């Protein structure tokens, strides 16, 4: 892959993360926003789409076409940070505005006059209103801080907005993985689990007020993490579990693989009669890129976590 292709790949990911306005400006959202704000939201979405598309086709104009990965990512991050943090916060302290002149290609002008910063947009004159509102809402909403740069206008309409599984899987999973994750989600909802999104790209499922398991969707992989409760209970019940369940638990235990130096090899435990080391936080299953055929075993593990909490 060439450095141009790598640059375009990163920008394409930003484009893929934008949520369509027919979703974020749905009927419920529009009922809570005035017509001026709705129009401005459409302008902001159009501006961001224009910007990312122009960056994709003309990365050199934005100073982000570099062979060195670190330099390329730092330059791209500077543009991204300017849009989503510095402009809505009006914070350009110690910032060189020269590299941001490329934003004029989509009508955005940032000018310093008499020790003040003036921001205008000739193509999308109302875009600053929802951009500022999104930033303010994100600061008050822990989950929102991770999704506002996807132009999720539901965050403006609902201060307590929580991203959904559909939000975090959009353009990030295969059809097969998407189906599996929503089967797991449906299983949890049928058991009246409550959901919570307080970590980027992660949905927690809570049982009796405590987090039981979560689905985490990253760019290239999916994790399902299931808390399986007290270790002594699991060891005592070993003989009761079918062989396939025992094997599934063994394969997916959160063994410490020295992922961080400060783990010092993790915590030593006796697990099914064998000494092993696991990462902190107690025993849980760490299932990377789960397969559709494992749905039944995953639900059994979820049930196991429920059993030890009763």
C-alpha cells in the first residue's frame, strides 16, 4: 500500500463514520429542534462531507500527503482536531493557522484580526451553530464525546443520548458479524438487560445494576467480553459443564499475555485445576471476532455470568 493509499484509507474511515442525516435528523430529533437549527445541521453535515471528500482526492492541498506515517498522521490529526475541537471552542492559542488555509476549499475561513479569531463559511454560513452545540453537548455527555464528530445531531436534541449497537457497528462489520452481534443483543434484551455506552465504540449490558458483558467494535476487530463471576464457583461447577462449554471457557479466558509491562505477567489463579495468569479485573471471557456458530456458547457464558450473580 502506497502512502497515498494509506492517507486515503484514514480519510475514508472518517467518511464512513459520518452518520446519514436521515438517521440523526429523524422525526423525533426534528420535533425537538427549530427549523433554523435543522437547516444548519444539514449544512454542517454537507460541509464535513465536502471537506473529507476533498481531502481524500487532494491530500497534498491539506499538507497530509507524507511518506512517513507519523508525519502523515500528525498532519491529518491537526485538520481533524481543528474542526472538532478548536473551531467550536474558539481555541487557537499557539496554533499556526497557515496549514488550515486548505479549509477554504470548502468555504471555511479562519482569520486572525486584532488579536481575535474570526471564522466564516461562504458556502455553509450556518454550520457553526450546530458544530458549537454538538461540542457543548459532548462535554456534558460522556458517551457523546465519542460520537459527536460523526455529526450525530441526536446529541443536540437529547442531552442524555446514548449510542446504540447500530451506531457503533455502522460500516465497521461484515453482514455475518452484524447479524451475530444483533442476535446477542436481542438475547440480552429478552432477558431485560439494560444497555449503557460510556466507552468509545462499546456497548455494556447490565444485569442487576452491574455490567455483565460488553460488545466492543473497533476498526478491524470485534470483542465480546463476558464477566463469568466468581472463580471458585466456576471451579466447583467444572464437572457440571458440558465439554464444549468447558473448552470454550478455557479458550477464551482473559489470560495475561504481557499486554502491558506493568501487568508483571498478570495474576496467578487456579482455573479448572491448572495454574494460569489472567489480566486484572477478575476472570472474564475475551472473545475476539466471534463466529456465528459460537452464538449458543456465548449465550451459555452469559447465562453463567447471570447464575453467579443471583
